[in-house]
C-alpha cells in the first residue's frame, strides 16, 4: 500500500501529494482467467518488449463487480509509434490523442492508448500542446479519467490493482464519484454528468453528494456540447438495459429537462412519468432478454419510444380517428414537431426523423383495426412491420401482452411478424387481463386471427 507519490495536475483539483494504493491479488476478485485472451496477449507482448501495460477503465470496473466487460482497454507507457512497430496488425486513430487499435481474428479489436497527462476535454481551446506533452505518468492518467470507479489499473506482473483515486473503496461502497473537483471536471466536459448518471444507473450505485450537487448546478452546460455527442451518449443509455434507472436519475437531477425541455410540464404530472417509465421498462426488457442477447432496437425506434408520451399528449394518437386528408395533416404536424425538438436539438438524420414520423402517424390506424384484423391495404405497406413492432411495444407499456423479441429480429419477414404477434400473448400473466386487445384467446392478439399467414 501507498508506496508511490506524485505531483498531479492542479487543474484537476487534486491535493499536491498523491499516494497510490496497491491492492494485492488476494484482496480483490479479478483473476487473469477472467481477462479476454487477446487483451492478455497485448499485455504480455508489451511486457516482453520492456513496456508496462495495464488493463484500465470499464474493464477493471466490471471485472471487479463480477460482470462481463463490454471491452478491454489497455494503457501503456509505449508511444503510438512504438506500438505500431510492436503490433504489426494495427492502426493509429484519433488526431489530438492518438490511439492504437490492434486487430485480431474475427474482427476483434483491442484499443491501446499511451498514458496521458490530461483528457482532451481538460485542455483549453487556446492551449497549444506540443505533441509529446500529452503523454503522462500512471497517476496523471488516473486523474484525467472521469469517475473514480473508472480510474483503476490492473497489471499482470503481480496481478494487482493500482488505485490513485479511491476507486476501490467507491466500488466497495457503491458510490459514483467524479475524479477531482466535480465542478471543474464537469465544466471542462459536461458529458461527464451523463457518464456519472449512466454508471449509477448501470450499477445501482448512488451518486456522491458533491458530484450530485455539481450535476444539478451545471446541468444546463450540456447545451454547450455538440448535439451529436449528446445524442450518441444517451442512445447508449437507451440500449443499456437500464434506461428506466437512467431516466429516473436524469429526471431527479433535472438533466432530463435539459435534454428534453418540452417534457418539463408533462413529467410533473405523475401519469406522464409513469407512461415514460413503462415504455422504458419494455425497452429494457427487450435489451436484456436472455433469448436474444444481441437485440438492439434501431435508433429511430428508441427516439420514438422516449418521445412517445410527449407526442401522444400532443396528438392523442391512440384515441383519434384519422380519415382522408387528416392523415397528411397529422403527418405534417408530427414532422414539424419532431423537426424542432429532435433534429435541430440532437442532429438526427432526416431519414430517422421520417421513420419516427411514420411510426407515429400510423398508430391511429393500427389502433382502429387491431380488433378486426389488419386490412390488406395496410399489410401491404412497406412500413407495416415496423409500425406493428412499435405498436406492440407501446401496447406492452400500456398493460398489454409482452411483445416478442422475435418481432425485433433483423431477419424476420412479415409472416413471422404476424405469427409472433399472434402467439405473443400471455406474457407473464400479470398484464393483459384488463385489456381485451391483448387477450391470449384464440383470436390472437391484435385480432390477427383474421389474417393467418
Ligand atoms: P463501457 O465501455 O462499459 O460503457 P467505460 O467506462 O469503459 O464503460 P468508455 O467510453 O469505454 O467507458 O471509456 C473508457 C474509459 O475512458 C473510461 O472508463 C474513463 O476512464 C475514460 N473516459 C471516457 N470518457 C471520459 C471523459 N469524458 N472524461 C474523462 N475520462 C473519460
Ligand atoms: Mg469501455
């Protein structure tokens, strides 16, 4: 314990002397066999060439918590040029901070970064750094990271964890805490607020008080970030399987209303929040379904789900009859509403906006026909399957039967969509009873008994 000391960057808001804590193999749960084979190969190759290499970030965090990491990132004191020589099958990416991707069989990529003194977001725009000035020591690299639980290093020589920031204690105590002074770190990169909320949602940890207060105070600064970066960040949360917990944290901290200001009034009303959570519960259930681990709802479907309570309140899609020119008028209205709140706000491509509009504008029609069966003209529409999927998702959120994950498989064709919807009734028995449209009776859900394939 505590053999090391350093002089970290004061801008990161740290005290001038920092000690690292070394956690011995016997005192932590990570074992080499838990580490991805290719990541280990990279670590051994670095060691054999005389460099130090560490497993870092989410890989260490997740292994410590007994979870399967999404990816295994590695940091080293080798420079990008040295890495390129050491790993022939590799390439360099990134402009300001160069990162080396090492390729393995089966499209496997391990990312290796040189230890850095600062995060790119902690550098002022006016500051011009000579390229060799961005590299740093292990402790500097720990302090440039976002959360304490993401700032741990695991090394393969003695299988120890090296902790400069109290990350292990935070993992043990279930705490999400920004590294350094949260006010400064958040102001430098407001996306760190989203990262704090993300990891609290995924782990079930609580957010430490100073970090929480800084999030609440600085939430509007998210508006300073490029819209596409914010969009990509929250889309990750929507597919994480923890989108409901994410939304709860965002609503409580009011980040949600910075992202979606038009929701402010609606979610004050308990019913609005309940609808949103019910939709996100379905989204989470689909993303964590054991039978289809790779299921990912497309981006536009995620947008359609999170915006649905707002659009439903505005256009009453499930309780309106749309006839003749009414369809076109509704389409134009929805398109305009989405343009304002989605496209300009989150830089969403036009095709995605059109796809969301299509899902919404066809809801009145699906709602109207669901008991008697889908008319042939509707079934022939190219968008029918997609609208049916979204309709089924909304219906589950409203108390209907569980929507089948097969509906969302990329390879299903229309007859399978019909079949799965028909057989999809029953769910877990807790729902459905109060909603005749989702009975498991012979007629099938959505009245598809009339349109057997
Ligand atoms: P996961 O990959 O499971 O979503 P992760 O923590 O590994 O979680 P990545 O986006 O892969 O997330 O980032 C890898 C690491 O880079 C993080 O663990 C963190 O240490 C660091 N990091 C990422 N974004 C930032 C940021 N904005 N500021 C500082 N450090 C960051
Ligand atoms: Mg990661």
